[in-house]
C-alpha cells in the first residue's frame, strides 16, 4: 500500500521513522512518500520536504512566514494528488496538518493522525475538526484517551509513547569512550538541550551557558540539533567550560549527570534517560503574552503534566535567568533531590504504557486501511 506521512519537526521525524519501520513489517509492499527528516529518509521512500524548511517558532514567527507556509500547503495538496496514497498519516504538527487534513477529507482520502495535537492545552475547539476530518486517532499520553472519549465522545487508540522504544532499542554507550571521542575530560557532564529552532536556541543558550563558570567541577555540553549546522553554535563555544556534540542527543543524555532542557519533547526524553533536569522556556514577549492568555495549564513540561505534580522545576520567561538557574541546578546535583526525582521518573515510565507503541500503531493502521 501507499503511505503519505507528514511530520514537521525533529520529534516527528523520529516517531515517523520508527512507525515506517513497523509498517514495513506489517506490509512488505509499503511505499512511502513523506515530509520529514534524515531518520525517515534512512528508512526509505521518497522525501518531499525536510522539516527544517517548515519549522517556525511562536505566534509572531508564524505570522512573519505566512507566505511560505501557504506555498507549502498548496504544494503538499498537489503532491498528494500525484501520489494518490491509500492513507495519509499526520504526525502532530497541527498548524500545517489540520489544513491538509480538511482538504484530504473533502477529497476522500483516508486520514489517520498519529500523536495527537495538544488541543487539551489550547485550541480545544479543534476537536470539531478532528471529529469531522480524522478516521483514526492514535494518542501517546495516558490522559489523552479520557480527554477524547469521556469529554468529547470521540474514540481514540492509546498506543503508549514511542520514545520508550526509541530509547530502549538504542545501543549502549560507554561514557569513557564517548567523552574521549568528543574531546571531553573526565568530569561529570551537564547536558544543554536548547531546542531545534534557531530562534529558541539563541534565547535558551545565552542563559544556559551563563551558569557554566559557577560549576567548575562539571563540564557543560550543548546537544546540537540535527536541523542546524555546527557553525551556528560557534558563537556560544567561546565560553569556557562549554563544549558541543552534534546529532548525539541520546548518547549525551545517557552519560549525563544533569540537564538544562528547553520545554518540549526533550523534557520527556531526558526523564526517560533518568537524568535530573531543569525545564526552561523563554519566547518572544509577544508570543509569550499571547500564549499566557490562551493556554490554561498548570505546567508546561510533559513530565509534570503526565504525573499531575511538580517533579521537575520549570523556569519560564522572566524566571529563566542566571540566578534562578544556578539555584535549581545546584538542587538537582544534590543526592537526596536526585533520588526523589528518580522515583518519580520510574512512575512516569509506568504511566506511559511500556514498549511497543510503533508496532501497535502500525498494526492498527494497516488493519484499518486493508479492511476498508
């Protein structure tokens, strides 16, 4: 069968790639055409556009790039018609995917949505679009099933979180070898995960690296995003005690003592690696003021949202500063605080449903499309 997948971010590329691998096991004749990234390309099929061409951060940035976004939407529709897939699989990325989804429904294509957009956080009214335009929805957070089925009477499949498989299936890393190969010394590592988009990386790193001078017994290592060239990070590497590794975020987390993490999927990844973390976020003032008024959540990190309690400290906007960050990093390097966080992390993993998300989703997709 022919599968058309649309992922617009690094996390979508990861989950899309693992889903494609699982679909190949279900369907030996699987033909993929996709919007994604390097990981999806490695699985096979035809890449239409790389997600780095699609990533715009925040309300203000989206407005400034509306012309490019509308051109991509128009092109995507034409490309789908040329390919004529048996099913379109939307992977998160709602701003773009909802527009294609509505059109696809009108054209009679099968529409499956993997990794629900976070309408439980904001734009809950989008449930009308989902009910109208989505054949099957696959959710990866435990509370999402109740949100859809009990609150909105829309049946969904809770398949577990694909990050668990992605992390458990990766090769083990020897800390000594990793440090040697990447020019690091023997000191424990504090990982810096500033995000994947240029706008957020600049905002995050300036403050993250400002605390490096106060923790001389540790070395700080920036996790370079696959969507950015190393040259983009050069201006941050002049700071003493700050290092850089490219495209090795999971390897870096596996040998880290602590991490400073930009809010997003990376907070969950860090938790699943059992690394104590401080969650950070700072957007443009306009974007933040708008978000503050439309997002009605007690927490911004997935770790805290899933467990519905404060497990990791969140430093948001003005609270994300050098003084506060130094205080919180000191806390998570304390043995007692670390032990408490580890226990919460194990509780988190249990709540996420265990392994097999990609295989479960692939089986459900293949069965549904074949049946129809």
